[in-house]
C-alpha cells in the first residue's frame, strides 16, 4: 500500500470520497460544498457538525463552501433567522466570502425548470387534494396507481401551471408533480410534488410569488446552479437521493453534484428538532433562543461554550453512516479542556460565612499576588486584597469534621488560596444554632501559601475580602431534560423538562471580576467555569456557569 493510499485509508468515508474524486479529476479537481440551512429557526449543536463538515472539507481540498439560505417555505422564515445563522457560522470560525446565496434568488430559474419538465412530458399538474392523493400513493409494501390527471397534454399542463402562478387557483387546489413511477419501491419516487400553491408573504420577495418549489425539487437545482461538487446531507435524505439525481438528469443540467449522506448528531439529554425548540421558545418554557440551557449555538455561546471546543467536539465524534447517541459529557469535556487552557482563575464565594482574622491589623489591606492561569505563564498575575474580615464557602467548615475532612474545623489549619495559613480558634452561632461567624488566626510567615518551617496542610480553600467583595449573581445551569432521550416512545418531551435546570444565587466576587467583559469566560476556583452574561450591569455582574470542574467523560475514558 502506497503512502497516499494509507493516508486515504485513515480518512473518514466522506473525506476519502472527496480525495479520490480529486485524484480522478472529477469535477475538474474542484471541491465546492455548501451549508444550506432553512432560515426558520436558530442553528443548534447538530448544525455545528454539518457546518464543520461542509466548510472544513472544502478548506482541506483548496475549495470553497457556500452559505445558502434555503428559503422556499415562506410560512416559517424571516430575516431574524438569516442574521442569526450568519452570526453563528462566523462565530464558529468559518467564512463564505462572496459565496452567500438565497434559494429565493433562483425562483424564476426553478419555475422555468418545472416548465421544461412539463414540456418534456416529465411533469404534470395534479388536481387531487392531499386526502385524495393518499388513495393513489400506495404504501411501503403496495405500489401506487396512476392518478387521473397524469396524462394531461403538455399544452394543458403548461396553461394550468401558468394560471397557478398567476394566482387563479386557491391554495391546495393543484400541485405540479414529477412524472416518474407510481409503482416505484421508493415511495418518494411515486410522482412527488415539485410545486405547490401557497399564498403567503415572503420575507424577501413580498407577494411576488404564490407558487413555491418543494424542497426536494429546489435543493438539487440550487446545488446545480451554484456548481456544487459534493452535497453533504444527513442520513434521512438518503432515500431522497434518487429524486435528487432524477431531477438533474431529467433536465440534463450540466452540473450534477454528488449527494453524500452522513449520520446526524444526536446528543443525550437534548432535543435537536427545530420544531421542538420553537415550542420551548414560544411557550416560554425557556428564556428565548439564546437561553443557556438550549442547544442552540447562540445559547451555547451565551453559556460560555467556545468555538474551538465545539469544533474539537465535532472532530472527536467523527463522520459515520451509523446513527448513534452521543453523550453530552463528551461535549462538556471538550469545553472544559479548552477553557482550562485560557480562562483566567478568580476567587468567588457563593455560600458565604464570615471569617474574622483576630491577629490581623484593623483597617489594613494586604495585596497578594494571584496567578491568572497556571497553564499560561504569559497570563501573569494580579493582586487580591486580604483584610481582617473575609468570607469563605460555608461548605469549607464543619463544627465536628470527620478525619478525612481537610478543610476548616475547630483547631484545624488550612491554606487560603494565594494567601496565608489560617487556623480556626472559635465560632459563633445565632439563636437558631447555625454557625454564622468563624474566629481564626493567621500565620504572617506563610504569605503566598508556603510555610518557612516546612509544615504541610492538606486543605486549600477559596475566599474573598469582606471589605472589597463585589456582589453579583450566578446562574447555575443543569441539563434541560431529566431523561437521556426526550420524547421517545410517544412521550411528550415537554413533560420531561428538568424543573431544576436553573438555579439563581447571589455570589461574592473578588474585585477584578467586576472588570470582566460580557462574553468573557473565567474559572471560579474550585467551583467551575463561568461566562459573563449580557444581563450584567456596573452594579451587579452576572455569570452563567458554563461547566463544572468535574469531568465525568474523562473518568469514563480512563476506565
């Protein structure tokens, strides 16, 4: 086996096809792909896989990838979705340059293609209603039968189609069908509809049209008009591929792209249907398309997921022909891995209890050096204030700690992150018996967390200065659904929503966190990765928890 053959063998099946096509000079060695979303909703993580395949394969083969809005259904589309799609693709790190298109720009050419099929005796106008059509369609096991209007003359069909376009007939009164084979074992080849009457204001073209092409007819034409070489689709379109090829061959178009199908992304504890996501938004079960619990790219961006992490995730899951369910923990692992490399570390306390350092000077402040990111030496350090009164997390103290509890307890010593060793000498309870304040001493010789006498402490805890702490808000997100595969077996997916998917809490922040920009990701030490939310104000920073520090996927892979 040659080196080139070995290289091809290591590629996924789509990349291997493209490399072989180039080697055989198919399409003149060109590689031109497209990402063709319908602008009827916001893109989600499943689209990210398709985006990566379309744009990356083109780039790897010195080709180009088009961004095309497949806007053939005016009832669901609008410009808001167009702009959101463009923003999401750019955010992921991909560019389309001059290759930005709308299917609606081709409506006249598509209409002429339908006219040409009629002229060639390969399409006709059908008067049957959807209910009546079912009587002729047949089933998956029984062939269909020819409808009564199948043998109309070319002249009559052309006249009827022109009158359809002119608005002479009501919606649903007539459709144009491709004349293929009513006995085909592939039900999608039994004279499928290619044009329908639909009086609806188009978001770009207004009321210019009242007949619109069906997706299966329009999509292959769009690819051909744009000289696409490889048309990548998800597996549900595999059974539609014969129709894709039939339309292009019947019209004898010069450009005949190759449709190749791959398995779509199915993610645990998530729904990927635009229809279902739209229901969540419209019924206000989430706070819009960019709710950080949503699998939309805008939601993931607001939550703090990074483009690099999503691209890495798409690379890890690979490209196959087999449907499977991907564990959301792998996506979280990729996010965690990326943020660990560049997110600055900060101190924040979410469940505070006051600590008074009894032997520290009243009214003074000690500014300590804190490392911004130990993974990046160039990230440098910052100053954090240490004062007589501090706050630590309530979970870092126990009145009667067990042996392996390596945090604060009466007589116990711990290290304050970037600070000093402190020892708990006493505590104060309120009238309900709850501990509300700790009394401690500090060792001034242990600045920076090191002891000159070599003594060791096992516990290191986070803290903030009471005097300098900034009051903020954290939004703690959990999975949106309580089951791995929402909506299975006919269950209403909305009944499986997690009632605890959002918990909002107050937080005390070190002063530097008040300077963090909206969209910036940080790590709250010992607690997780967080992203500054657009709801932040000068008086109250708001942070969304992106992921916790615990990596369940990494533990799985080590077993």
